[in-house]
C-alpha cells in the first residue's frame, strides 16, 4: 500500500497546483471583464487589452483545469456497459482505458511542443497586450503534460488496486470482493 500513498500524494500535489492556478485564471478573467465593462459603458474609455487578457486566461484555465477534471474522473465517459461487468473485468477495462488515455495525451503533449517550436508561433505577438503568443501556446504543453502525469498516476493506482483485489480474492478463497 506504500506505492499508492506516494502516487496519491503526488497526484494531490499536482491537482492542488492545477486547481489554484485555474482559480487564479478565473479570478483574472472575471476581474478583467468587470473592469472592461465599467471602463467601456460608464467611463466611455474602453480597455484595449481587456478582452485579450480575459480570452488568454480562459485558454489557460481550460488546459490546466482539464488535469483537474481528469484527476476527479470528471471527463465524459461511457460507463453504462462497464458497470454491468464483473469487478475484474471492470478493473481490466479501466486499465486499458488509462493506457489509451496516456498514449493519446502523450501524443498531444508531443505535438503541442512541436507547435510551440513553429516559427509562425515564435514570431507572433498578441495585438493588444504585445506579448509573445508562444506564452499563450505554452498552455497546451503545460496542460497536456499535467494530464499525462495524472493519467499515468491514475493508471498506476488502478494497476495496484487490481493487484490488491487479486491478492484479496486468493486470501478469501476465491470469493469476489
């Protein structure tokens, strides 16, 4: 059980980081929109950069927050058939799904890094904030990297849990727990 303790602790630490960062980006987004509305409609002096900052905050919240949803198992899944399977089959199907998830997310992580290295991204500047667009595109590899790590941790927890269930079944004389 020591293995799951470390794995769970690492997952919780990454989850806290992602949650805190996502909450911060939501706060930035909300405050920016409120200030932009006040400036535009009451003071008749619109913020040039307000919409852009809110949009980029949303981008970061989306990609970093996706790792939170993954950790909480809040990503859409079709569980109708899986719930009808016996415990061992459910565990095996969960392991297969996590393996496929890790492969897909690793592919997306790799390609997001390749995208970040493109000259068209490196040479782009945001119109209003005048910041390099590579800072905005950086949300992709950060988010995908966090999701890959969380998916690997969830896969490891599932494998350890499957091993523990099998050991329990042997100790209990083959009775499914």
